[in-house]
């Protein structure tokens, strides 16, 4: 055999040797691409259906009522002169509470199948899921009296300017308070809660087990206009203190960190924790509501805010996978029936032991 023939045969001999080596090690040949099938997707759907009530992004607002009676004063910002055209400003004088009404849209999920340790064989397979709940929401504000502030245009002409400049400033003309039988003011907005999940495939069967999940953060109408939660601190009576922020973090203390559901922030049944919620500085007052549930959400608690910080205590009364919910609503949405609705909602998954 000539040297040239040996060169041509070398790749073929190498392929035969590699095949014999793989067979001798008991491995399987590479799967066809794509290696996942419709059956994989259906298996993931079947597993997620078992957890639907627990991981739903609607739980925090679905069929929820917020009793929060408060007398609302007129502020300097309400009566301040302004350049924008305005004839009157309507503000709630006595708030009784508010409710959410939710019209759920079809569930949207984005699946990514992959392998963690072996890019050739179909072992250690997982499905990474972006799980999206969205809906049309109506929020109704209940009140029995309103402030009405009327404005008049004050016109100033600068004759020294060339050409002369006219400036119109809208100033307060009068303020009235009107009482009614209970009224409702209505706001409409789009709601979306996105969280991340991971399911691991059993090697011996077409079965995916729900393994990891993140929390979620929702910003209405967006993260530029909604109030900002800087971080939250959970403190146990044992002295353990954990600080959670929004983005994923190396220490795993980010709301969007993908965590094993058996290794979440853990509490014992009825264990009392101290909760501190730190907000970013704001030009308006913010109102914080605290709740928890699995999946039913218990009574909403309105927590006073002092110097951009709200504090409270809480205990969980059911074992299993639960959530701590924190909602922040600015006064600019809560007290003005005609204003755009704004809110920030954080959902932190918690494991509650017996």
C-alpha cells in the first residue's frame, strides 16, 4: 500500500475506531437534531399544569380587595401654579379602598430544551421556561367625597422682549369638597408577570420534574414610571438576616435568581420574621401592601412608610411552596381617579417547613 493510499484511509479508520470505542463504553450514538419532540413539550406542559395554581402570576391581584380607609388632604402640589393647560383637578377626599378585576389572557410560555453536561448524548436533559401571565385589569377606587380644584389662566405679556412674549400661568381659583353616596373611579391597564422555571428530565422515562424557579417583579406601566423598590430585608428571630434585590446576584439573593425549589428562602410554620422594605426616594408618597399565599393570597396589609422605608412582621400559616408579595402604589395613582395607574409588585418564593 502506498503512502498516498494510507493518507486517504486514515479518516475512515479513525471513524471506525471511534465507533468501536463508543460501543465498548456502553454509550448511545448521537441523537438526531432536533432531539426533542412534541412529546417532550407535552410532558413539560403536563408537569407545569400540576403547579399552575402555585406559580401563577395572577394570585397577587386575582379577586383581591384592598380596604384602606383614609382621609386625603389637599397638598401644595395640588394648588401650585402650572404652565400646562388645566381647568380643574379632581382628587379623592376620603378613600375607602380599591379592588382589582382581572380578565386572564391565554397563558404564554417560551421553552428552551438543552443539556447541561453532555452536548452529544441525550442525558441530563432540561427544559428552561419563560412563564408569562398577562391580563386586562380594571382597578376600581371606592370613595365617598372628592376635592375639586378649579384654575384660571393668568396671562403675562413681556413687552421688553422682541417680539413680545405671552406667558399663561394657571392658578388656583377655588377649592370645593363634595360628598356623595359611595362612588367608584375606574382605571384600566395591561398586566404582565414573567418568571423563569427549569424542569429536569428523568433519564429512564419521558418525564420532566419541576426543579427550579425564580420570583417575579411587575412594573405598571413600566419600570421607568412605576415606584422603585431598592431592596427588602428579611430577619429571623435567630439573628439571620437576608437582603433581596431585583436582579440575579452571585449570592443567589436576587428576585430573578433561578433557585432549586427545595433550596428557597426557608421558614418554619408560624415562624415570625421582620420585614423591611426600602424604596427609592420619590417626589410623591408611596403606599406599601404586604401579603402572602399559596396560591390563595391572604389579607392585604397596608404598611406605613417613613423616610422611604416600610417595616412589618409576618408569619406563614401553610406549609409548602408559598410567596411573599410586596406591592407599592404611589399617591399619584391612588388619590386621583383620572390618573394613570401605577404599581410595582414583587413576588419572592418561600418554602415553609412543618
